[in-house]
C-alpha cells in the first residue's frame, strides 16, 4: 500500500518533466511579465525574514533603492516555500526555479489525491494530466511569470479535499484542516478565493445533498471561515485599512477597467500563441482553453445524458464540474458585465480571463469522470490524451531570452517597486523618477558628519556630529510605521517636502547624537498579527490536539 502511494507522486513528477525541463536546461531566468518582480520581491522577503522580522513587511532595496511596503499587502506563501531552497544555499534565481517546479508538481499531487476520493487511480491520474497540461498553466509560467498563481493551484484541490473531509466526517480536525487550506490559498493568491468561489459553493452543495442528516453540518463550514479570517488577519486587515496610504486608486487595473480585459469567444477556442502582448509588451501568452480540453467538454455532454439516464452516482459530481466550467466561460465574456458591476469583489481580480484557472480545473474534473465512466480501453484513452497534449501544448512550454543576473541585481539594483504604482506610498512618485541615492543617509541642510553604525531592513542606526542644527534625509520612502529617535527620544518626520517627495526627512540639533530610524508595525498591524497568531495556535491545537496524560 505504501509503495503504491509513493509511486504515484513519482509518476506525476515524470509527466511534469516535459513542461519544466526547459527551465533547468538554461542558465539564468527566462523573460516573463512578472518573473523579475517576483525574484526581487522574494529577495527582499528573504532578507528581512533572515533578520528576524516575522511576518516580513518592508521590502528593502526595491523601488530604485528607496524600499516599499509591498510585503504588507502581497502574497507570502510562495516566498516562504522559496525560502526553504534559499536556506540550502541556492541563489535567488535557482530558488525561484525550484519553487516553480515544486508547486507545479505539488499541484498535480494534491489534485490526484483529491480526485481519488471520487474516482479510481487511472481516472484521477487523467484528471491530473489535464490539470497540469493546460495552455493557461504553461502561459502562467513562461509568459506571465505568475508564480503566486502557480502556487495557488496547489491549494485549490486541498480546499476541495478539506470540504470533502468536513462534510463526510465533521469534527474539530476537519474544521481546522479546511481553515488552514483556505488560508494557504488566500495567502498564495487572494484572487483565487474569488475565482473558485463558484466551484467551492457547488461542490459544498453537492456534498451537503449527499448527507442524510443535514442540519448538523451547517455550522462547520462557518467555523472554518471564521478561523480562516483570523489566520489571514495579518494580511487581510492592513489590506482593508492601510491600502489607502498607497497609490492603489491610480493603478489602471484596480477594478475600474476590468471590462477592457474581456475575452472574445474565438480567443477561447483558437489555438493562438503569441510572443507579443496586447500593449506591445513581450509576452508569450494565450487565452485559449486548449483543443484537447474543448474535446473533453464536448465528449462530456453525451456522457452527462448517459449518467442521468442510468442514475449513476457520478452524475451530480459531473453536474458540479460542468456548471463550474460554464460559469467560468460566463465570467470571461462581456455578457457578465452587469454581474461585475454589482459584485465589486469580482472587479478586484483585474482580468476576467483569470477565470481560465477555473475552466482548467473544471475540465480536469470532467475528464476524470469521463475516464471513470469508460467501460473499457481507459488506458488507451489516457495515452491518446497524453499524446495529444504533448503535440499541441508542449512546443510552447519553453522560456525566451534567458538572462543570468546575480543576487545583487535583485537586492540592490531593481528599479521598480515590483507591483507598479499600485503599492507605492501615496506621498511618493514613481520610483523611476528618482535618481538612485548615492548615500543612504545625507545631510541636506547645515554642516556635519555622519558615521554609519548599523543598517538592516528595519533599523538604520548612525551617529551625527554637527557644528549647526542639521536637516537629514534618510533615502527611504516614508510609510506608517517608520519612526525617528535622536538619543532615544522620538522626533517628527517630514515626508512631504516637494524637493524630497515621499522621503523621510527630519531635524537634528547641533552636537553629537545617535539617531535610529526604524520600521515597526502600526497599531492596526500589531492587532492583526496578534489575531493571526492566536487563531493559528487555536487551529493547530484543533488539528493536533494534545494527548491527555493518564492518571
């Protein structure tokens, strides 16, 4: 039994290799829309984490050297996973490559073990194949470089498995497991919570209808959602209360222009791959569902009728998958405009074509049911599908313009704040408008000498000796949480000087002084971190209860 369980991840690894191999046969990293931003953000994340700042909040070195609060509002699970590889001595680029491989294979493993709760091994393996071999998944890696989305694909099946265990055997453990799964999904990519809500609701309703005693099941998902809200509070609360201190409202994709990103129906069908984006940016991207995936959908229609007529046990499960697929199509096309206009959280996903993630998942489930319902030649059908995906999709599983860069580039030379203007402090301009500072600390008025003592992500300590009162600039963008203390006494910060827009400036009296510029959590962040820590502890105790000692 153990050998059988161990060999399945190996098989998933083997079918994953053709998609991933190009990444590891070139030195450096391929060009993709978000890939360098993710590496730079991870570099800042790892740097502050290694200095003992948990959770990481301030990103040092990005934004042309002025830093930024991106880590407060950004997904964190991908970078925690990448930290494991960094601890083994790999550089930033290799750690990111290993992360891509780990989450891609991991998503296959979690999908397989969830599907196995409903179908046999060969059918579960077939569904896993279509979950991995999808144009959107390939484009996500090699065109968009969206590592957080790839990470989220690991936890979607885990949430579905959590729902399955909760409705089958409701208990404190299953409540806690579902809460942890939802939290990991949210902290990998919060948009995926919105995108997969239709599937989660449909699947929950399906499981609910399978039970005989239904009333006692209702509170359990609610408890899981309460725990999830508590665990993710350290990210969720600042996202609601402190995002106003950034330029989020001027981002072109903050929800106001979602309607410009709709797909056309031909885009979903035609197997078009291009290395030129809509706005002239270099992207190897596609909006198609894939010919193999469309074939699976059309084959599923007569299957659905047959399952309905024979009253097969998989019929309701197939309905869930097909409804999930049809809803994903609806949300990608212009007729959904009214729904987006009324339900504002939908607008926050920015690009309606992100629902391709739901399409891919729904079609993987449909294919697993199709294989399970095939009386004979299951292996032959699987092999034909595998060959078709290799022929149609594999030629595009490759990176372009591989470039090798040292860690220092991502840690100290990266110009942008890794997220465009959206998470830039609202008192600052675009980082590219600022010259890279020649010194981290400078005297801009008066005469004096600065001697550096210590500088890390959240503490800048230096000594100043001056003949006159001086005005000093710390070449760091101001954001709530930054404070300045002179000889241990707090002093005022000025961050709206038009000549030093958004930077930390302050006055220091004549003489010799020790000055500390430090970043720490605000009251809002302290409260949210406390809520998360307490809720996580409660959740872990529910999942792994302490054994009582015998008297």
